[in-house]
């Protein structure tokens, strides 16, 4: 694993013990087999008009690691250090300027990560029009989950918490609908998902829940997130999702795209319906988390475009 900023010795052990206790309490608090909710879409104070006829959209995914940066655990940071880490993430967003961002381990106000809503703060400081936050763990002073931020309108948002029997800590996904800017009649579901780290069998069951919801919604889809699974893994959840939903993957077994340096594995992915093609795909080098961000530019394939005026430039 990646070393932290500080050598705290016994503090690491105390932090680990407290984390284990919190995990058990959170698991007990989440007893519903599948929690399906309809989160309120947040609006940030953006007054500039949003472009409506762009042919390419840029998407990004990042596990925020509760705002701890590259440190061992968020409990070992003071509020100022957490806020500084969030500023670095905001700078990254402002430099990359994605249209839609998926986050995992995204905190609402929690005692262990500065007591502020990380998603609302990032949306405001990075000029995103809307955000959706699914709080899959919510209780005893800790609240976190998956999230989407977008410069485009987010509609029909849902937050799904996976069956708690599948994971030591609550995991889930958020999904919302956008209209493709260059072809606004095309509705697309965008997803931020976090699968369990405990076992491939647990991830397979969670992936099944995700597949069922997306089939019910029945739209082209862009899935982004920390799948805790590599392409080469036995019973890989990445391969399972791609085969079940007929998704396109950028160079699935290609070296050099690893996103979790601690294990030198590609755990963070962007998977898309066959309606889209990749214009570009990058793993960013910036150290703002123990994971690395992934950014892709996507175009709508010709069969779905609404006229010659929408051809990519």
C-alpha cells in the first residue's frame, strides 16, 4: 500500500482499529437488502450558459479516498490538510474541465474528513452545474458514497446501495440521465459505481444488481468507477459487466493504465455502450488520492447523430 505523509506509529494502529469498529457499525445500520432512493440533484451557483452543441464530451472518474490524498487514513489528518487535498482535486478538475465526473468514497459531512460536504464543495469551487450524491453509508457521524457532478443537466437520478451481505462496508452506485449535447434527443445514463474490495464473488453479485437496474432503465450507458477488479482477474467483474451489457472498453489488458499504484493494478474504469467510441483515454499522473483519475473523451457513433451538422469537429 502507499505510505502516508506522516509516521504516526501507534496512531495508525488506533486508526485501523477505529475504522474496523466503524465498519461493523455501518454494516449493522444498513440492513435493507437493496436501498433504492431518489436523491435530490444539487445545483451550484453557475451562471454561465452551458454549451449545447458539442460533439465530444469529456468524462472522468476518481476515487476521492475521503479527501485524505495519499495519506494512510483520513482520521490521521486535521481539517486543514483535508481541505488542502480538496483544493488539489478542485485544481485538477479546473485543469481538465470534464463535462461529467464520477466520484467514489465521496464524503458528505463526516467527523473524519473535515465535517463538510466534499461533493457540494467541489461542485461550487470547480463550476459544475449539478451534482448527485448517493450516501451508501450514513450514520454515527460518517456519511459517504458515490457521486456525479456535471456541467449538463442531470435527470431521473437514483442511488442504489448494494445488498449489505456482499461487502464489509456499504457500497453502491448512483445513476442519472443526460441528453447528449450534439444530439439532444439521445438520452444517456451515466453511472458512478464502487464495488466491494473483499472478493470477486461479492463484486459479481453487486455487478448483477447494477446490470438489472440499467436494463430496467434501458438507455445507452457510461459506467465509471472503482470496480476493485482488473481485467486479468479470475472471474473479473470488469469482463462480466462488459459482456452482460455489451460495453466497449479501452485497451482492457494494456499495461501502463494501472490506477492503483499500491498494488500496480487497473481498478478504475470507464465502460461505455456500443453507441459511443473513445476519442481519447488517459490515466492522470496527479497524486490526489491513493487512486489515479481516469479521463476519456467520447463521441456518439454516426448511426445516432441527428444530422451532418453534428459530426465531430
